[in-house]
C-alpha cells in the first residue's frame, strides 16, 4: 500500500500513479467533492471482486461508477429524458443518477435490478484520471461498511482490518475534506425520478420529484411489482431499524395484491402471495442477504369490528426487520397511528388503463 500526498504542484504525478495503479487492478482511495471514494476499473472482474472483499455492496443497490462525461456514461447505461435533464443541470456535481445498465460493467457492479449509478465528480483530478484511463472506475465510499463517513484518510484506516489494508494499492491523501454530505442518489428508471438518498445536493428546491408526494405510473403488473421493489429499496434501512408499514388503497382490481407480490419478490419470498381476504392476515418468513424477518400481509376490507382488530395485535407485529402490508388501509389506519406508514394510493386511468400510484410518506 502506497500513500501519496496531493499538493498544488504534483497533480500530474498523482494522475499518472493513479492510472498506473488502476491499470494493474489495484484499489485506489481518492478524494472527491463529497467524501473519499474507493476506485477500481469498473470493467475488470478481478479488481471488482477485490473491492467487494474490501467492502460488501448492499444488496439491491448498485456500485456507482465515475465517468468523465455523459458520452462515457452512455456506453454503460441507457440515458432517458429524466436522466438527461439531471446531467444537463447538475453534472459534474454531487449527484448519482441511477439508470438501466447495459451490462457492460463487471459482475457485481450493476444491481440485481440491472441498474447502475453514474457519477461525474466535480473534482477535476478524478475526471482527469478516468479520461486518461479511458474506462470508468467505481465510486463507492472508501470507509469500511457501516463505519463513519471518510473525510480524512485516518477515518478510513482506523476502522480497517489488516486484511482490508492489504487489499489497498494506492491512497491519494488530499488532507481533511470539507464535511459535505455524500452525493444525492436519484433513480430515473421509473416514470418519475425517485430520490433514494438525500445528500450534498438538496432536491427540495430543484425540478426533480422526490418522495413524499411522488406519482408513479405503471402500465403492467410487472411494472407495479418493480415499483414496489424500488420503494422497498428506498426504505430498506428503515425496515431493518424499526420495521415498516405500507398502507394500500384503491378500487377492486387496481393492483393492491400485485403491489404486495412485488414486496414479497423484493424480499426473496418464494411462496405464492394471495390476498388474505378470508384469513385477514398471512405471515411469511423472508431472508434477504444477511437480513431475515417477517412479512405480514393484511386484507382489511372486512375488518370493521374493533374486537377483531384488537385480536390481531397489529402494533406488536411491526418490529425491526418486519414489514406489514395492509390492503384497504383506510379501514385500519386508526389502529396504527404512530407507525409512520408509507401510503400508496392506486388509481386506474381510463386511457389504456395505466395504474397511477400516488406515494406519500407520513411524517
């Protein structure tokens, strides 16, 4: 492991050394406008495997890649109109734009949804490295999984095992970085851009749409299930820490059970999901990566008797790592006043029958 101090006079030397290390398949820690990143050539399977030994990728989420410009990005992802507008307005900058991948990166870089995050850092040295290399590099944070955000090299090294340290090839030390937030992550693969993580770039006053109050359009059962999976991914950390309630409303046939099936698919549940109209509540065990818990599926359509509702003891079901999905949410919502549900209202348009999913997060 070699460390080189970045100064105002040695950018060319650092650039050359970084490119040489990356070409040899080494892991390189580098500074950005947000935090320190960890890079390997994103198309090199052996190098990516080494990175995944250092830092496991959270399941379902892609490893973002740093590119030098939109033309390079277009070689690896499909840039739709949503993504194009974000590129034009915010890049280079502290934003990660998730698009559908073209399967050009090494295995383990794209997510299980086939998506890939694109970064064009607002840090000239790193763009120059990628441009000279001619290939994208990974842009994950350099800290060990679950450790503090890396604003200094010691923030990283102090929390690494000897095994992890031996995997590193080159460290570019730019000193203490400003305490900025990580990049904002926006998924552009659905009908409306969905903010998966608020970061350095606040979207509250920008043109992108974020949850709450998003409106997503589904043209098929498969797309409804995909939307369910993406919303689960957005709320995955919340589910693990405190549990999650999803309340579904909409007319008969709008797709509430289809949405529940999408949740189950995300959780890797193999059992057939049917609406529990007569049993009221179905229970499923799930195992997703290193996380296991319970998926409770409730049909509240006929639940009008408070005594029956009390017997279900719904408040006790919502524990860390457990999820409760409720069809006909309006029937039952007063029984769970403090659980801050993710509310999904599904309406069906008359024109070609697309389903409109209105998303609201109760605060």
